[in-house]
C-alpha cells in the first residue's frame, strides 16, 4: 500500500477541495485529526501513533475518547479522497491532509511520508488519556510530550498550531478563538500570549482566559507557555521571529505525524543530487543536468509520481537534454504513476524532435498506460499529425 507511487500534487488538490470549499474551510480540523491520530504514541513500548487509523471505528475507545469529539466530521469530509485513492490507507490520507493544512493557510511546508497501514479492528486502539488535557499546566504538557519523545522547544513549537481554529463548547467544553484570524497560519498566537492581558473568564464552563475585549481566549495549557520559564524562552523567540516558528513547527509536526510509523524513518530520502538532476531536466538546464549527473541516479523516480528526469525533459520538449540522458543509459521505457513512458509524454505535447530521438534510441512504441493508450493512440487523440506519421513509419519497419 505505502510502496505504490503517489501523485502528491493530484492528491493534495483533491484533499484541498474536500476541506476548503464553498461550504467550509476545515483546515484547522484537519490539523486536529492528524494531531490526535498521532499524539497517542508512547516511545517506551512503541504503541499508539499515526499508524492504524483506529479512530475510524465508531465502536472503539479511540473514536469515543472525549478529546476526539467532532473529529468524525473531518473523517467524513476526507472519505471521498479514500474512495478515489483506495490503495492509500486512511492513516496516510489523514496525516497528509494534516500536513497540507498549515500550508493551505499560509504556513510552512510540512514533510510527510506515505508509510502507514490501517488496523483491521478497534482492538489495536491505544488507551484513552494520552492526549493533552487543556485544563492542566506545564508539567502535564511535559508528561504528555516527553512520553512521545519531544523536548521543551518542540512542545512550544507544536503548541503554535493553536494559531489556527477555535474551541467549540459542544466538543471540548471551551469556547472561542486564540487569534482574530483563525484561518491564517502565523505567529500571532505567541504574540497574543505575551502581549494581551489574560483574566479568568466568568462563565459556567471550565476555566479558560479571555482578553480585555472578551473576543479571544486562552487555555491553561496555553498560558503555561508564558508562565513556565523554559517554555517562555521559546514563546518569546517565536513571537519575535515568524520564520523561526515556521521552521521549528514544520520539523516538530512532521516528527509528530511519523510517530508509530517506523517505515517513515526507514524510508530512504531522495538525494539532493537526484532532486536537482530531475528539476534541471524539467527546465532543460543542460549544464545543471550535467553537473549533477555524476552523483545522481539517471533512472531515479520521483517518489510522489514515479517520474524520471527523462519523463520531465520529454514532457517539456527539451531535445538536447533528452539526447544527453540517452547517452547516460537512461531507461527509455520506465513508466510513471499513470503508466506513461517518456514517449507518451512527448507524443501528447507534440514534441517531434524528442519523439524521433527516443525512437531512434530504441524506445518501445507499443507500451500501454493505465488508460490502455499507446503513444500512437495519444498522438492521434491530441491531433499531433506529424508524430502520428512518425510512429506509423516505425510500425511499418
């Protein structure tokens, strides 16, 4: 499941349409679902974490944990994604949606690996009580996050997710937003903690704090970031430096989403040379392609799409780059996530010189993609008559 190539651009677009649309912008809830699915991890025995998606079992203890109240809504919102990508696990879809949400709202890019499998029943759910209790203070935060393997700096950075969304009384018992722009990912949460005067809210609900306007709120765990001297150091840093917060949040949040999924750590990372090599091939920057060629895998496939440098150069019609890649023994017939070869791409966009180079080098013209199309079928569909003629000549040889 996790080893199949994933077209992350297409998947991200589908997720975005599910959680940001004319009915709602549910990015904060996407963050909460991914967080709560991951935050049950216990490093002492490896239990809990993002692997499994146990929260989907309505008869299970994880679904019925009070801390997860309302998260069934986000699961339902993402269900169309699961139906479109049945080979992906729920746990990968949930965590990827959570990783994307900050970026959708102006925040940082969060690294995410596709590596999770879903548990078959609720029997594998972790016990309740592992998620943070907002009524408590600094020591409780340390107890919860140290159990997962985080330090004080990471605790504060992760708490910055409260810059998004708001509390709802019918779910958590608390009510109100932390900032005036709950759909904007920024460092305003930390600024508000330090700059506003917070007093206990006079109401019938649990203890929470309000600013002088009464419009904003903070929880006891939020103000622990101000009142604990070690937490405050990082709160002040993040209030003063939004880029630092973005960088540290992205790192800590990515770590959180990988908890309980050993494959996330085991997944080999693509070398910088491979990334630069494919990027340069896409742009036809031949000098850069040649620079990275000695240290790059000429047939290295992009993890998200299965596409190689040859695919990328063929897509955009860079004949000189194609010629060089052929000289470097590029695999002419390797297929991407859609079953397309470089020849398919060149035919689709009418790049006759590229088609001629690939055919002369021995590229197969009878490979069918997932739609059952050969390069000739694609050239015909897209009315690339010169390429149809070229391929027809080859078939008569």
